């Protein structure tokens, strides 16, 4: 009975701690705003802060690398089955002590044994290079020395960068580096 109360009390404390940690940023005493405009419950949306993985810079160029495939061959396997029989031993005992008797008999059970065997070769398509979308940036993170840095991005980030003007500021989360 006490363990149920301890569990209920622990879950209640966990719930209270979680809810207090999830309070809104403007009400939790953070003082990172520069002005009072756009705070609280106004209808103007606030711009989300970039995550540490977000990259900003000036659009230099974009590149789409199509998927490359090649034909290959591999062994073709098929399943072959055959009927088989197995001799099974059965025993039963009766009595106890010096009057104990054991009776043994055998039966033959039928079953199928299946195995995979090689039967020639088959042709398949293998992927040599996966499809990639890449964006090159200048002045990465505001550093003018970081130019022509390539990033792999998602298709939607590639489309946004492709339609952006040359040397326009773009911001995205890369999926990989280099291209």
C-alpha cells in the first residue's frame, strides 16, 4: 500500500518538475530580448532562433548530383525441398522400485527438408552513388575568410537556395559536409 503512494508521489513530483521546466520563455525570467515589442500574447509571430547546427552565409552556387546505378550479377538461389523420414524413439515406464518396467518402441515420422541451393546467376541494379543536393556558401557564419564551402542539404533547402539570388543570405541545416 505504501509503495503505491510512493509511486504516485514520485510521478506527481516528476510531472510538476516537467511542467515547470516547460514554461514559456518570456515568462520564465529570461532577459534576452532587446525591446518589449512582439512579447507576450501579441498576434505577431516571433522568429525562431537558429539551432547550433544551422549554417548561414551568402549563396554562391548550387549543385545536384543524380543517383548513379550500375548493373551487377549475384548468385541466384532457389529453395529445394525433399521428403525425408526420421526414426523416433519413444519410452514409457510403469511401476516402481524393483517392479518398474520400461517399454521402448520406435516410429518413423515423415517430414520435408528444405535448403537453398545455387542455381545460376541473376542481374540486379546496385546504387553506386546516392542522389545528393549541394549548396556552396561564401562568408559562412559571417567569416569572410570562409568562402566556397560546400554543404549537402535536403531537397527543400536546395530548392530554396536555387531560387535565391546570387550572394543572397541563406540559412539552412546541412545533412552533410562536402559535395
